[in-house]
C-alpha cells in the first residue's frame, strides 16, 4: 500500500461522498465491483490509468485533483513570496457557528511555472486533510507585499474563494488577510472573513481568538468607509 494509492483513494472517497453517492453507485458507474471500489478508496489496490480516468469522468472531477499528492520537495516561488514551504495553516472565526475554523493550504509547483494551491476548509485535525468540509483548488500569485490566492470548488465551479493578504514584515510571523467568496448556510450570499495564515500550527488560545475576531478599530473603519479593512499589525500579539 503506497502513499500515492492512499492519497488517490482518499480523494476518490471525498468526491464520491460529496456527490452523495454510495460505493455501490460509483462501482456501477465504472463497471467494477463494490469490493474493488472499496479497495481503491482504502489504497489497498492500485488503479490503472483507464480506471482512474473512468472515475474522473464519473465524478466529473479533473484527474489532476485526484492525483495531486503533495510534493516532497520545497517550492521555490521566488524571494518575494512569504510562502516558501509546501503547507500553511489558516484560522478564522465563523460567527454563524460560533467557533474557530481551521483549514490547511498546500502549495505545489505548477506546470506553467506558477504555484498551485489546494485549500482544505473546516478540518478536525491538520493531519487528516480529507476530513475537510470543503475542498478548493487554484493558484497563488505572490508579490513583494501582497499575496493573492484564487480558488474554485471543483464540485461546484460557480463557487470561488479568494484570499488577499499582506505579507508580514518579518517572514516568520503569521499573516493577516481577508477570505472572501460565497457563503452557504444559513444564507447564500457574498461574504468576507478575517483570516490568519501561519507557516506553523498555532496554539488555539485566547490570544489567537482575539486576533481572528474583528477588533473595535476594524469595525470603526467599516462604519466610516463602508468597506471591510484588515490591519496587518493585529497578528503581532501572537509573537
């Protein structure tokens, strides 16, 4: 059982469940037995290329999103980028459910010379990314002072996620930015959320909660300017 087979199997399981399909339904779609599909998903059996493409077509997911195992080497996006590691950790407070939400960002060199991004939203644990509530894929655009990420939900191409953040003054510090897109429950509407992104997992303490909550001065800026403004210095309290 290889790590690559387990990765592909986990992705197949994620997209199958997201479609609301049973193992038996997917097996019927690709002409395999239920037992064989279960072994594919656990990584116990290798998938040949034809089967992999068959699953990709059945689930209506591009094959690269089934096979994008995190590369073992470091990415080299350039000296201007804050993200010089394959992973980053994102936190935000969701007022709809009144709790801290943790998410994982993974970066990989793209074939066009850019940087691919995979965002696992709503994790129970960082070491189990496929337990995520939502999965987005897209690209990262790094600049001297600002980083942009634009991502799409592969299961619903109309659902996009955008992250805009100011790069920290010091490269080891967490970054503060804004995550925006379309919210679902309890309403379907454009939303913007203050988010904290770190190169390392952070202690989920009261200090972290204070950083991810909107501060009084940020509410004042919203009231005065009719726009959501996220200040860079708010992450300094974690260092």
